[in-house]
C-alpha cells in the first residue's frame, strides 16, 4: 500500500488535526496521539548484555499469562475494528504489536499486517488519508524494528524504534530537503531509519549519507546502517534503489576494513549476486565490492569460500559467455574476469581453475576490439596459471592464450599501459618452466613478440613493470635462438635494453633482466661495438657500483649484480680492444674498487667478480 502522494499530509511545523476521538494519554502505540514520553523512543541498553530493554512499548512478553492476555486483546481489537471503532482498535493493536509473531502468540497474530493494512485502508475510505499514511508508515518502521530485534541486530532495532513516530512521506522529504551539512551528524540515525521506509526516502537519505560517509561512517555503523541497508535491498527491489544503496555500502566498506567482516556475516555476497542477477545494468560498484572481498580473501579465507559457494564465480563465468557479453556492457565482462582471477588465484579446485582459464581464453580470442577486456583477461590468466610442474595440467588453455596475447600486445601495448604490463608478463611466463616452452617461444617470435615488446618499452620507458616484463621476454626469447637474436638486434634491441638499464638503475629486477638480455645478444665483436655505442658499458659499471653498495643489506641485488658483472665480462671477452677506450684504467678508479669489494671471500657474487677482475687486468696489461 503506498501513500507517497501525501495529498493531505501536514507540512513541517503544522499540527495535524484528528477528526476521531483522542486516544488516552497512556497509549503506547506509536500511531496514537499520546505523550511524547510514551513513544517507543525510551529504549535503554542493558549494560551487561548490550541488548535493548524497551519500555512498555517495546518490551517482549514472555510468560504464558501475558501471551494469553495478548491473544484476548487481539480478539478485542479485531472486534472493535469490525464494528467500525477504528481509533480504539488502533490503540489495542498497538499494545500487542510487538507480540505479532505467530510462533509466540499463535494464529490470531499471524495476520496482524493484514489487519493493520485494513485499518489504514479504512481511514482512507473515511477521507483521512494523512492518518492512514501515518499509521501505515509507523507500523512499517515498527515492524522492521521488531524483525531486527529478533535477529539480534540491537543497534538497528534501537534506531528504528526511536524513529517509529514518523508522520508522513512528505514530512520526511521536507526534513531531508531542509537538512544542512552541519545537521547531518545529529540526524544520522534518522537518515539510517529512513532507508527502510520506501524507495523515495531510501534514495534521498542514502544520497545524503553517501556524501558524509568519510567522516560519519562509524556513527552510521553504530546506528545499524549495514543491517538496515541489506534489508532495504530486499524491500526496495528496483534498479533505482540498487543504484542508490550499493554506492553507500561501498563507501562504508571503504572507510574501514573491519566493517567488511560484519557485512559478510550479514549476507553481502548473496545480496550482491541477487542484485546482479535481477538487473543486467546493476551498479558496477557491486563488482568492485566483490573484487575487494576477493582481494581480502587471503586474510579472510571464508570470504573466498562465500564467493564460490554463493554462486558468484559461476555467475562470473556465465558473464564471459558470448551471448551474455553481447547483452551487457563491456565493463561488466571486464569486472567478471577480474573477479575470477582474484578469487581463484589460490584455489585448490583445479577443475574450477581450468574452467575459468578456458572461459577467459575464449574472451581473449573473441574480444579483439575491446582493450579493457583484453587487459583484464591477460591479468587474470597470469594469476590463474600455476607455476612449475603444476602448470602441466593447464597447458592446453595456457598455450592457446599465447597467440591472442601476442596480438593484444602488438595492437594495444603502446597505447594501454595495463595491456603492456599484463601482456608482457603473460608472454614472459609462457617462455619458461614448462614442457612446451620451445613451441611457445617459436610462436611468440613468429607473432611479432619481439617487436611488440620493443614498442611497449619505447611507449612506457618510466614504468618499471613494463620494462621488467619486456626485458624478461627479450632475455628468454634470445637464449640460444640465433634467429631471435638477429631479429632483436636489427629491431634496436641494444638501444632498448640499454635505455632500460640506464633508466632503472635503482630497480634490481629491471637491471637483472636487461643485463641478461644484453649478454645474450652480445656474441660477436661487432655487436660489442653496438653495445658500447649505446652506453651499455657505462650503465653496466653503474649497476656494478650500485650492487656493491647495496648487496650486503639488500639480497635482491645479488642476481642483478651477477648479471651486470657477466655482461661486462662478455664484452671484454669478445672485443677487448673496443672496450679499452671506454673502461678506464687504474686501481683507484671507482669501478675497480667496486669489483675488488665484490671479490671478497664472503661475497655472494665472488666468482663473477673474479672473472671480471681477471678480464680487466688482461685489458690493462
């Protein structure tokens, strides 16, 4: 029953006039005109349990005698209602409204909503629309408070009991319109209570709460906002309500990580899935919430289990199907793929992992024109692909993803940073640690993988992730493959690797891959000259000095320093004459001091340092 038009509702500051007999001052029903102190706002908290101990208007009846009295009162109220004594029936129903549970009071109270709805309709028929609306809204809030109380959500119940005296929808809307930013904190519980009334008030109050969630989130949570929000999503089952309520939920969850566990216990995952399945155009913020839940699943293993058991993963898999992608925005498919990757990264269910990988490979192959979907697919495949021997059971979809990954990197790598990073990382992963690596490397070279990486390195020179992944691809593709070496050298590989080394001397991971790639392609005297011409020797010397300074305190520099020592030793072996003009002579030179420090017995790169020192001594002698 809806009374949103509020044709005869009083405006703020007006005192509505009843045309029926005045209720007694002692009436406890919120719909009666009684003393304000008797309204259900006088609930107190039991200190030892935290439960709400309500006054006569909200206290629960437990004894059999009280239940019997309640049944008799209910019968009396229905008799009054049937004879047209609506005011008297209203007060009687109010006294037993909290007993309106068929499990406690039997059949007479099972139909309380129907009876009170009929009472409200009787007021409408009598021409008193405002009183009907007031009664309907107050009983709506009262009933919701009772349900929250029974569920053990005492903060939410307290908030709703405190605001169960609402006059009308128009009254509440006027309150919201006149609310200033300074008053929001004081009115925060009222705004929370309005979320459960009707869609119009829920949308309006959620908009105000969302604007202040950053500073008032704790006050909202203490007022039971999460409990009321999830119930409101069930009650206001429309796209408009979802678009208003879910951003507020995300704002509250973003304010503090501890709130997430509470939201999960209240049914966050089922509520999200319910909204997504009902509305294809559901707010995309729901996907972001689910992804955040999945990302936190390592700290909360039960969260990932809820995503799987709740059907979210199967729903995400359905979204990746071709007919589903056609009907939904591309961003929804992108979020579904991201959710699959994050949630199933650590799953022990190999069948589910394989199913997800196959679905994502299909998307990667089909959605060639949507760069965002390809970026999400590449990132998900990267985290879903196991390492080492475990990958053998997933080689079919893994190898099948190599051609579309190369195509995505070649087409969009220079324009989209996420594709450049995720695509290069996946291709790098495909070049090593599995039985089909030679086949994969050959396919990558044939599919312009080398040139794609060079393009990405030129487009994103300051991005350490892109540079590391691309250098790793170049390193692995040129390991023992003369054709790949030739293609890389002709494509400007020395310059690209040299710039990567010079631009990221403080990043040991980039230094390691760049130096290893340079060593692989520097296998002739002529190529050594090219290495020297692009500044490779100076950059290698700087990397050796950096490793000498940091190796003792940062073990991550060990492999980077080892590679820098090797690349310079290789240059001296293939073309010492060309190196003589670049590497300065003398025991006091900083390069020699760094090498001497690395030759100490406790050095983890002592063998490589001794080899370089020997090559330097031969050069200078």
